[in-house]
C-alpha cells in the first residue's frame, strides 16, 4: 500500500494500480524499455492491473511472467469496462493511468487519475479527466515510487 496525506486533496491509501496498455505502457504493442523494472518495483507495494483491448493480440504472452493481473476487454464499450474495473477494486484505493479517450472515466473515478502524453500523445478529454498529467509513463510510475512527489503536485 502507498499512503500519503495530501493537504487540500485527500488522504490516500492506494492498493491498486490500473494501467492502460497501448499508448501508456507500450508503443505499437511493444512495452517501452524500462517499464517492466518500475512495475516490478511497485509490485512490492501495489497490486498491478493491466487493462487492454489488446489491439495487437500479444498481451497474454508479454505479461505471462510480469507481476501483473491482465484483463483483456471485450470489443465495444471499453470505456465502460475500464470504469467498471476500477469500481470493482474500490476506486478510493486505485491509481489509474492512461492516455486515451476510453480511459477518461477510469481516470476520473480513481482516487488518483494520471494521464500521460507519451509517444502516442493523449486525448484531450483524458487530460481533463485526470488529477495530474505526466509527460510519459516513467514519470507517472516514478511518482508512485516516490509518493512525496504526489504530495508536492496535488496539494493546494
């Protein structure tokens, strides 16, 4: 668990990290170099979830030996499925990270929603739905590895 008291925001107690895959952790279906190491480090404190439509059909093979729970979404209504996933975990204990239009609801429901701009860019509604915006997945994951940085960014 990651706990942090953030003045003017809330006291957070995060148990789950929900990550979009394509455009967030990966480019063209290939995980970005350095992501796995950060996820492995975070898995000591959080249960890591990857939710994906699996556009390239490779997610099961890629994540078979990563410390993550993989959820492959059914075609259609991906935004609703991602939102329902976050709610099923107890949104108050979730950090969600994504970049796409279909990530908006999960970002706004999570205790902390992080939008990343990354190599594929970000949908403007995702940016507006998030609590904070990061230039890439590495910055987002590093904020969780060093949670006092969250405090500095989110406090009022």
